[in-house]
C-alpha cells in the first residue's frame, strides 16, 4: 500500500512538471528570425541630421497573426517607402521579404570634424505585439551589406546587427495595464569613418593662407604701420568669414569642436601679430630700429613654430580620436 502511494506521488509530480514545462513552452515568446542586406546609404545631410538607406529585410516566423507588412515600425525614420514585398506561407513557416527605403534622423558627433567617425542607427519593431508575444533573432548568415556600393567621402568600417528590448514607460492610454511596456527590436549599427584630408584642406586652406598673410607682416619694415596693420586686420576678418562658412554646413553644437579650436588658435595668433606690430612700432619711435628688427625675426620664428605645433597636435588628436 505504501509503495503504491509513493508511486502515485511520483507520477503526480512528473505530470505536474510536464504540464508546467508544456505551459511554459506554450507561453514562451516566438522567435522571429530577421535579417537585413543594405544596398545603399546616401544623401547624408549633416545640417539636417539625416541620411537615406536602402535595404532588403526578411523575417521568418510561424504565427500568421504577426502582420509585419502593416505593423512594421522604424522609430527613427522620417519617411519609410516600401517598394516591394512578398510572402511565402508554404509549410509551417511564414517567410516575408521586403525592399525598403528610409530617410533616417540621427545625431552626429562633430567634435573631431572633419576627422569624425559616425555610427548610423536603425531599429525595427512591431507596433502590434510586444516582447511577450515574440522576440527578434538576428540572421547573421552571409554579409549584411553590399561591399560593392561606395559611400562618397566615407569608409564603411563595420555593420552589426543585434536584438534587444525597447522599454516604453507608458500604457498608451490603456488604463487596465501598468504604464510599462516592452517591445522586442532588431537593431542595425553602421560604423563610418570619413576620408578627411581632402575635405580638411578644402575647408581650412583659406584660414591658413590668411594666417600666412598676417605672418608676412614681420618681414615688412616696422615703420610701415599702415601696411602691417592693414594686412593683419584683413587676415583677422578673413578667418572669421571662413569659420562662419564652415559653421553654416554643420549642425548646432554646444561643445568646442576641432573647427572652433583651429579657428580660435588662428585668431589669437593674428591678434598676437597685431600686438607685436604695435610693440615694434613703439621701439621704432624710440630710435631702436635694430632692436625692433631683431625682435621681429626672433618672435616670428617662435610664433610660427608654436602655431604649427599646436595645429599638428590638435589635428592628430582628432584623427586618432
């Protein structure tokens, strides 16, 4: 009798464990295998903080209630254009393939511009079902972008895909649930580095020419006050104008960028040229012409070496950042 009772308890426990396991499997979120193939990234607009991306997207799942054609959501997209979609429902699996073009809004890191490196972000969600219904699983077989397409002025360092959870601290107006919802999302991260040297000289050549014009004041006789001051002040305004032109092509920034640093250094050194010119003129007026010429030669060399050293330091720091 006791053995029968023990056997009955063991069978009951096994049935309960099997039932719990079946229940857990039944209620576990379905895995939606998702892959992407980027065919083009273009129209990168620094001022408007946006870019355009073309890509193929495919999803494989079993639950036919997951209507990704109508409920696909790309949170950071300004516009989404669907040019093609096809669904294959043979067997127990749904295979959805779509061709999309998105104009994406993003933030740019411009502290080291034009030696900047950017990360383009794209994420995909389903607005109908949360993470309790399904989770994305990245399909990493093969490449995720076309290596033949070129992005003018940029190099594609890497493209990574992953899956995560996006938390929304809201119930979206549903008072029967807590203001906390979680949605599975499929994330794409593209790392870009810029071909910087050509753009650098294109943007900063005018600034360096203006500085050299001001530097030439040291080789004009100290008593030619009009020529020396005229060149220096003209160079000062040329550098300011060059900075405003560059700033017009960049988004607003609250940090001190490389553009601000190089222009700031140049403005300070031109101001130093003007101050040294006034000092030389003062020595000329006191009859110390030889001392004024010697001061110009020595100070010009020291200032040029210091200016070049500071520029090289900040440029190397930005390019290696």
